C-alpha cells in the first residue's frame, strides 16, 4: 500500500489512487476543482489555440445568453459589491501610480540645469576623483529624443546626463 501524502490544495493526508500517475490532489470535490482550474490556467497561459477556442466559445455562449450577467449581478448583490470594491482598488492603484509619476517629475524639476560634480557613491568618497559634467534636463519626450540620438540626429552641443535609476 502506498503511504499517505498531503494534498497540495487542502493539505490533508490521502492515499493516492494507484491508477493515477503522480497524483497531487485528493479526491474531494473542491480539490479536484482546484486541480482543474490550475490546469486550465496553465493551458490558457501556454496554448494560444486553446485560449482562442475558449474565447470563441464564451462569445458564442454570450450571444445566446445576452442577459445572463445582468441578471446574475441583479440576483447576487455580494458579487456586485465585490466587483465594485475591486474596481475601487484598481482605481486607487492607478491614481497612486499617477501621483508617484507626478512626484518623480517634480523631483526632476527640482534639479536645476548647470554644471555639477559627479562623484561615484561607492567606496571612500574622499579618495574619489570628482568628474565635472554639465547637466541638462530632458523633458517627457525622452524616448523620442533617444531614438533620434541613436540615428545621430538632434545631437546636442553639450554632453547630457540623465538621472538614472541608481
Ligand atoms: Zn485535497
């Protein structure tokens, strides 16, 4: 007889069915649902044909049942409330991201164009040689600027330093 092993979903010990190769889930309904859901999620991530078939069949089903989701939302206030809450979280996240972007832009604007000494921040600062560089600020269209730089167009007369992520 095989030894008992823990189910990867519910963590209860179970004896694997000898006919099932490499069984990880016990036979409880919710664990089998979790197993199938996980399989389907992986299939959706890896198989483009499967993903397209799922999408097509969902659309076909939806054209045959146009009122299903509206009725479902009407009859399931908890579902509706949960969706509303999740949407609020997504909105808050988006706002926070936008504010963070604005903050970093403000910080960038606080750097005044001019001549600066660039000193590496690693090691002993006293022994490091300072490097004089002129700092020019580049506006939001930096990506376009970089693309033209690579082509050798719009090359500025002075060297340009850009605030990096370090
Ligand atoms: Zn289980």
